[in-house]
């Protein structure tokens, strides 16, 4: 069994600036409808959650990139980060080859300035 990890950290201000300057165009390029609904539900704290999902997608990419035939064929919205009923985040990836990856575990944290995420991919 092979295990690969990926991690990412991002300044929340960077994501806030992109959302404020590019608006819906940025949101729809990076986030799925479900992710947007989750982040918007956090009201004033929403930028932390948007940034966390950006970091999570980067972290997942790092963990799975060697399993992808064409690394850049997936778009941002092919990764969807949603939380289960306990609050734990999970990633769903459209068109991931299930013969290569058994499971991906994800962990997220954020504070006022930064959001960070770590992903662990278990290969078959
Ligand atoms: C859930 C908890 C760990 C979140 O920690 P926090 O310091 O408040 O916040 P962080 O910024 O570090 O983490 C927030 C992220 O935690 C993740 N999270 C929430 N609930 C989770 C759970 N049950 N399992 C795993 N991850 C969880 C989410 O991804 C969330 O970010 P998101 O809403 O953008 O997806 C915390 O609220 C908690 O319940 N702590 C109790 C810990 C405890 O009992 N300790 C004593 C014994 S060890």
C-alpha cells in the first residue's frame, strides 16, 4: 500500500481580494454550488471557509497528482469539499480513477489570517 500526503497554506486576504474583485466569475471557477452554499452560510467568517477550500483542493492535488494521467485535465470544480454531519470535511473528485486510489482523508484548519489543509491519499 502506498500513501501520499499533500499540504497547502493560504492567506485569507488573498482569497478575499479575488472574490471582491472578480466576484461570481472567480467563485464559479473555483467552487461548486455546494461549497458556495456552505461558505456563504458562515456570513462574516465566509472568507476563512472559502480560503480553506482553496487550500484543500491544492492539498488534494498534491496527494493525488501522480495518479492522474493528465495533471491539468481536472478543473477546480472537479474537486468538491463537503462536510459530513459531524463537521468533518471530505473530498469528492469527479473522474478520479478508482482503480488507483482507495481513499483520501482531508483535514482543514483556519484562523484570522491563514487557512491550511492536509490531504492523505491511500493508493491501491
Ligand atoms: C471541530 C473542532 C476540532 C474544530 O477546531 P477549531 O480549532 O474550532 O477550528 P479549526 O479552524 O482548526 O478547524 C475548522 C475545521 O475543522 C473541520 N472539522 C469540523 N468538525 C470536524 C470533525 N468532527 N472532524 C474533523 N474535522 C472537523 C472543518 O473542516 C472546519 O473547517 P470548515 O468548516 O471550513 O470545513 C473543534 O471545534 C472541536 O470540537 N474541538 C473539540 C476538541 C476536543 O474535544 N478536544 C479535547 C480532547 S482531544
